[in-house]
C-alpha cells in the first residue's frame, strides 16, 4: 500500500523564501586567523639600544690582532715592539612604522572590535618588517656559492652567475660541506661550534633526501634549538622559513612586461623603469621566476638598530 503524505499538507504553508527579511546572517564572534610565516632572522642579530640624545649614528670598534712573534729574542736586547691598530663600523639609525586611522563611528558601530584587530595586525606587521630588515642586511654579504646544475646522468655543471640558475640547480650535501670548509678556512665564528644556514622549504626538501641529514629531534635533548631549526648537515645547522630571501629573474623582454628605453644604450649602461633601475646587459638572458638555491652562511654577527613604532589614531 502506498500513501501520499503531501495530501495532508496545508496548501498555504509558510516557507523561508517568503520571509527573506527574517533570514539574517549569523556572525560568529571568533575571527579567522591569518597565515603567518616563521620569523627567524632576528634571533641571529645582536641588537643594541640607543639612549635618548645619543645622535643618529652608532659606532663599534675592534682592535686588531698582533702578528706572530716568530723571531727569537736576543739576550739583553729589547725588541722594537708592535703598535696596535683599531678599526670601526658605523650604522645609521633608521625608523620604520605605519598607522591606521579609525573613525569614532566605525569604532562605535562595527560588529567586531576593529581597534583590537588593527592593533594585532600592526603587531604582526612590525615583527615581519623587522625580520625582513635583518634578512636584507644579512644578504649584503659578498661570499656566494651557487648550486650546480644536476644532469639526468648525475653530471654536475658549475654555475658562476645568477642568470644561469634554473630548476635543475639543486643544493647538495657536497655544496654544504664546501661552504662550511670555506668558512673554517676564513676562521669565521660559529654558533656553539656550528654554522647556521637559513633556507626556504623548497631548498630544505632537497637536503632532507640526503643520507647524512640529521633531523633536529635527534639532537634536541642535548642542544638548544633555534626557532625554526629543522636539522644539521656537515656541521651546519639549518633554519627553515618561507621568509628566506628569494631571488627572481623577471622576464622583462617577454609579453608580460616590457621595458621602453629612450635613446641608445651600451652594454654597461643602466636604464630606468618604474620601480627602479636595471642594467642593460641584464635583459640579454632573462630567466623564469624561480627559487635561487644559494647557500649563505653567517660569517659575522650582524648589528641592527631597529626603531619601529605603531600608531592607531581615533578621529574625533
């Protein structure tokens, strides 16, 4: 036996479609979190406070070392002796900051605590800004090793310039050992006997495949880990972050972007375009955007004088 239950339904049953004014949107009071990168650069920077009235420039001094005294002394004869030298490093104070103006009407009527959320966002932006300033200072170093190009048969092609890098260039265990050896030869200072390398997750993926890789959890009990530390290889401790410096080769000669030059230029000339300058010979070998697997290890401690202020104004 079959029964049609709709025969007993009222013909004029009220539905939600007819009362759209009653159907409001429910707002959850918990806001969604923004994705935030791991900030690791500032933990390797030696910071120094600047007292009020101390000027805008800070100077650090370093006394030089004496040469080895390899000449035997003559009995009864006072040697000539050696003088001491001193060198110095200066840093100009720079100030960074941002602010957001909030009207009293918005503060009064908004469903969310706008001022609280803006304060939280400015705080995150402050940390990201300081981390980027420190990172860019570290990248000023001149000692660079480019990852070789790996062929299908395992053959390696040495790379000597940034424009020659492509997707086949990979950081290898041998490259890490080579960089660490060079730093040792220069008597570069270490962090508790180890060098530190900050890398992007894409580069970390390649190194994790190496059999000599030691994961951080294997020595965490005996060593205090840096923030973002993921492992060690050949005496180099690796710290991972998406904020690691990425060098990109934009295709200025392609269809996506174009560069208009007024007049003739030579290979050594620089031509201007919106956003900065580019060397004329840089357009000869454009490369696609890519992550540059460059190993940059810390050679000396970096001194940064960050001064960052955050303001929130209420317009009355």
